C-alpha cells in the first residue's frame, strides 16, 4: 500500500525470517560464533534459545547459507511429529536414499549411522538444526539423546542444534531429561537488541528496502520503539510497519514519537 509512496523495492518490516534483512547485533554475532564453534568442533548437542521474535530462525537460515560445504545440514522447522517421523524428516533433509515408506526405527537409525560414518570418512561433518524445539515431547528429546550416541572413539558423528524459546531450558531441566541436559555442551541465549542498536536496526532495514534518505525516524520515535518493544526485533517490525502506514496516510516522511505511540496503541493494545 505504502511502498510506492516511500519508494520501497519491498516492505521493510515484514515479520518473516528473511536472511536478506539480517541485522547482525552483538547478540546475534555471538550466537552465530557459538553455533559455528559447536558444529566445527563436533560438540554433539548445542542449544540456542531466545524469546519469541528475537531472530533465532533467521540466524539459522544465515548459518545454513554461509556454512562450509563440507558440513551437511538438515533443517527441521516444525518438530511436532512422532519419533519415526522425526527420523524420516532428518534422513530426507540430509538426502539419504530410503526405501519407500520406511517405518522401521532401527532401520532408519542404522541407515543414518552408515551415512554419518561415510561422511566422516570423507572429512565431512553433519549437523541437524531443529527449530521450535520447545515443542518436542519427552520421547522425542530422548530420541535426540540416543542420536547423540552416534559417534566414533574420537568424534561425535552428528551435531544436533536445538533452537527454541526459554521453555526449552525449563524442559531440559526435568529430571527425566537429565542425561540429555548433561550432553548439551554449547549453550547460548539471545537477548533482545540494546537501546543503542534500535536505530541502526531500523535504518538497516530501510536501506535494504530502498528507502529514500528523506524518510526518517526521529530520536524520540526510536526511544519510544525501544520502550514498547523492549528491543524484540519482531515487535520493532510490527511497530514500524504500523508507523509507516500512519505516515503514508498523513503524507509525511518523518516518523515521530506521536506516530509511534498511536502505532503501539493500535498494534500492541
């Protein structure tokens, strides 16, 4: 609606996980380094957590786009499946050929294990990223622990990255999962953006969208965005989207604190 008014090539503040708009905050830079360290050094199980909308999925996509070609990857976006289906998804995403409708758990694990051994012999590594891992049930998490047992005398054959909301941390603390929790060797929790990163984040997304220099968010507006969003990127996007719509309606290229307050009332109640 307002793209033509602002001269955008595309919407600047979509809430989808688009790597093209990735903003590398200090937190995301550290999280990426932890993930890469855990994978390259074959640490087995890695966890990355953060509140809703802090950019976890986008960071995973960046990792998949930039990772070494010698690291084979699988990305499971929705783990709400049975143990068998989870194994089937992992093997399918890794490109492992399987007989049609393979439903035998032992056969799936043996096939995966042979694939991992073959890849290791070639000097390759294998990583599976499971997003929304807080939705995994106890049985699925136990299955992941068993998969982490696939190893040689020196190395873990499979690196498993559990990505989820803080509820994942609470789930891992359950007594029934203490063995799995003890095997998480690399952990990182992403915090929201700092106050001094908000303006950089907004200008970064505006620049990628092709915004003209005349389009400005005032300092007061940026302060209010931090107050209402607490630095959560998804909430920043929602506020800015509503603010730009209001700016379009009012035919202004200056987004001030009054516009942000109205946007917050409309978007966040």
